[in-house]
């Protein structure tokens, strides 16, 4: 009987492809989840074997043999493979592309998976080997490094034997540049050694507070069964300690834990914390890693070697053969949603996986998403609560700085300036939050009203004064600042509104002699820059931080007592139905940076709308109550989480092509039961990077209605002529409707 291999190939097509086995492959090597190199079109691709059958819709003599089996052991099996199939269906995305997304980049090509073990650094020539040591290795460049330099220290360490990255990190911070240098000079090399369980001096954590202990006990009691848990703990209440204790419990039972953190949450401080506190190997997965490191981390989890996987969004696709617990920190964070390609939400997939694996999943936040709160309300999720900060730390007081009818020339209210001044005088730190980078969002001619705009997006260009550039924050276009108005010749071009750069300048002028550190995408390009900037003011020194929402998380700043929030009003009047939720989360998260240690904190909300119900509710009763009010409004308006949405987006240079596709899609839909179509309509941003953009929104009160409708409809759209002339995509559970 012939074998037919059904293979998922990473191409934007829904079907699975049939192949014959490679000529020399023993049948036992053909197991689902194994990567295969297959011929495809004129080239070859890496596909994943889904299953082995005995026939094909195609005549067998037309099937091509696969070229090679790439893995001795399948990479995606059991629960992981099932979850990925589910993901493909749920997000209506081709399975081949979903499986490829799940693999680390290093395994997407036909390279073999590196063997188990870990990378270590060793002397190129063992110190005792005289013949090699004296060989003229790349002549002068192999001269011994300067005594006392990092390179010399590293050679000294390695003379005692090979060391892995974690050991080097501990012994010689900043070792990587020394390693690169020594390797270039042929003095050291990297080797693979059996993974060493590092014998670290583990640091004991603080004694848990009673509510932390209760939470830990409850979670331990639920181990071994699917239990979704909201850990709702105010900012600074010590949710991390609860995670650590729960993870330790899982490890003690021989299980693995997967911990997801937001993009910005995986700081060196977090990492150090996990390494110091947990036993066992920790596999770290985030986008800044080199491909090889990512692959090794992924494999060490997939092979059951790592006890803990700590990573950002895409770490949700790590196989866990010994799963015991999943944790999603800051579960409300928008970075869990992938905004292109496979538009998955890692927070939601964490719950799906926990269910399939039969393990608890902890969703932690001080400001839970309305989706999660609705699940608690419906009794689907359990809720644990941490209502206070440990020790003497208190949640900061929230106050309003009323801007109505009062001058604020630098964008700062009189109260804000006074509060910052008083704090600095006491030797404390302040934080000024403004969610717009650059000097000013608009550069305008005072004479004729002309303003600089992006020709490809129809939006104002942001003036970056330091760089002397005008930049489009939507498409990245850049130009120099015109010396005079291109319309009337006037040289008096003036900034309108303010960004972080302008605030930084104003603060430096207002508070001479104090450091002002700006933190936004501009100043944090370099790896580790965020951490360096946050630690650039010593904890016991006064100073100011100004920046965007990058400041909402990260390093603990114990001496930070004053927070000023600038530009609140923009969030109060957005058309996006999630704007209020986002604003409430942001205000609470940014506020939560203050008063983390012994000194109390104060937060000033600058607004022209001091009586706005959302702000009043946040100040009087806090996030928990405000969020429940927002939730009631969503229910009333039949919006998510009380409705289930999918968004068909289309863009093309020609507006007519976009309209044609969306209109055609609308007609193809007919009158689907339980699904409402809204549109076609222009996207909230109708033009970006020279392309017209439109959308069609689908909404259903029952998810099953939506998913009953989508597959056939999309198949018809895919096959249609207008679909070939535009770029289009479907977003299931969209977070942003732009
Ligand atoms: P959250 O993530 O809930 O905002 P963290 O986990 O960052 O809060 O903890 C806030 C601070 O409180 C940290 O500095 C942490 O070390 C400290 N902390 C947490 N639990 C305790 C405890 N039981 N006793 C003393 N300090 C604690
Ligand atoms: Zn002009
Ligand atoms: Zn633009």
C-alpha cells in the first residue's frame, strides 16, 4: 500500500498538499509534526507533515516525492499541533502559515535542529597545548588583550573551563562585546556542551502577605486541572510574588510553566528576578534575541529541558511536554495581539492552551481587560484579589488639574509645576507622561494657516526639532523642515501642540540643575537603552522622567512620588469604542509608578473635562468600579465582549479597487443568520502610505454564528476577481478598528 504524506506548506492557500515519501525515508521517520523539505512550484519549501494516508484526490503517479525528512523527532505534536489547527480555524488563516509562525525563525528553513545542549564559550586553544598556543594565529591581531580589560578578564575566566551565557552574565557583565572581540581574534570559540543546570545561589523572596498567600494556596489547589484565574491586584500589590510561588509549586511537581509578559515587560530586571528566584533552567524568548538563541530556547522547552519559558507574545507557541501552569502578566496589554499576518491574541490562546493541557492559567493585571472581567462576571473565570501594597507603600492619590481658562504655556498646569517643584525640593523624582513623541504634532504657518502634512497619509507631520526633521508617524516618511512657508513665504512657522521633546525642553528650563530624562521610541532605539535611561538617575537622587507609555511599565522607581498626565482629553473623545477602557488602564498604570516604596505619591490629571464621568469615577472609586461601569455600557450597546467581531480590511492605491472588493464581499455575504454587516466604509484612517483603505465590520451576538459564516464567505472572496487587485485581510476579534 502506498504512503501519501499530507503536508502543510507555508503559502497563503488553505489547502494541504500531498506528497510521496522521500525515496530513502524509513516509514518510522514519517510522524506528524515532523518538518519535511518538499518541492513546491519551481523551488522548495519546508512543510510540516500532518498525517500519512493511503490515497489522494490526485492520481498517485502525479504526486512528487518529498525531498527530505528534516527532524529525527517531530517538533510539533499532541496538544501544540491540535492548538495550531484550532488557531488556523479560529483566525481563518492558512494552516501552513500558522505552523510556520509557531516555529522559531531558525527552524523555518531546511536547516536541521541543533542537538540538545547549550552554547558555551571556551578558549580556542587549551592553555596546556603549547603547539597551538604558539601558532601564528592570524598574526598580530591575536596579541594578548590589554591587562585588566574585559577581554583579559574573560580569558582568565575561561582558562578554568568553558562557561555558558548565564554564567558569563553573572561573572562578567557586558561580556558579549569582549566575546565578539576575542572570537574575531581567534582566541576563543563557541562549543556545545550538555546543558548545565546552573547551581545558582537562589535568593529567598519576601514573606508573602496574607492575601498573596491565599492566592498562592488557591492556585496550588487548582493545579492539575484547567482553571482560568484573574489575579486582579492593584499596581504594586506584588502579583509577581504570586506568580513566582505558583511557578515554584509547578516546578516542584516536575512541571513546566509558561510565562508571557508584554513587549516592554521583559526587562533585564524582570529576567534577573526570575533567574534569582526560580530553580531549573529558564528559556527566554523575545524578539531581540538572535535566531540561534531563540531556536535553542524553544527547543529546550520543547524537549522538556527548560522548566520555565519566559517570553513575549510569540512564546505562546512553545511546546510544553510537561505543562503545569500558564501565566499572562498584564493581560490587558495590547501587545499580546499580533497586528499583521496571523492576527492572534496570545492572551486568548493562553486560555485555549491551558484548557487543552488541563492546567491553570493566571491572567494578572491591575487593570483587567473588559473581556476578562466579563468572563469573571459570567462565572467562567475565577478571581483572586490583591487589594493593598505590601508594607507601608500606598497607592498614590489621584487629583485633577483643571486647565479651563488658565494659562499652561509649556503644557503644564500650575498645580503640576508646583507639585514637581516641591517633590524635587524633597529630593524625590517626578514623571511626566505624554503619549506623543517629537517636539510638536503640527508645524503651522502663523500667517496663512498652512501646515506640514504627509502627502501619502493626509495627516500632519510631526516636527522633531532636535533632528530637524518632519516625520510622519503613520508611514515613516521624512523630510527636512522648510525654512519658510511654502504657501506664502512667511518664515514664522510655529509648533502647535506638544510632544515629549517639547516637554523635555520646557522641564529643563523650569527646573535647571535637575536631570530630565526623556523616554520614548526615539531615545530607546538601542538594546537595553530603556533600562539604562531608567537607571540613569540614581534612586536616591531627585530628577524627572518625561515620556510615552514606555514609562508605564518597567523598572521599579522607589523614589518616584509625583506623576503628571498630560493630554488626557484626547482619550475622552475618541471614536474608538475601546478608547475609554484604554484611557482608564493607562491612567491607572502610569499612576501606579508613584509611591512604590515608603513615600506617598500624588498623580495630577491635566484636563479641560474635570467633570467627565470616567475621570470622576476613576478618582472616586478606582479602576475596578469604573471598568464595571464601562462593561455595563458595552452590554447596553451590544459591543465586545457582548458581541463578537471580525473586520475585513482592504487597501490599494486606487480607491475604486478597495470599494469594488468591499462591495463585492458585502454582496457575497447575503443575509447571514445572526451576523450583522456594517459598511463598507472608509477606515478611520482612510489613506496611509499612499494607499486607500476601507473596511467591512462583522458583528454577531454568538460567536458560533460568526464562525459558521466566515469560512465559506472567505473562500468566495478569495476566489473573486476584485480580491486580486487589493491587499486584504481578515481580523477576528480586532482590537483596533483602524
Ligand atoms: P505588581 O506587579 O503587582 O504591580 P510587583 O510584583 O512589581 O507588583 O511588586 C511591587 C513591589 O512590592 C516589588 O518591589 C516587590 O519586591 C514588593 N513586594 C511584593 N511582595 C512583597 C511582600 N510580600 N513583602 C514585601 N515586599 C513585597
Ligand atoms: Zn503661510
Ligand atoms: Zn505618512
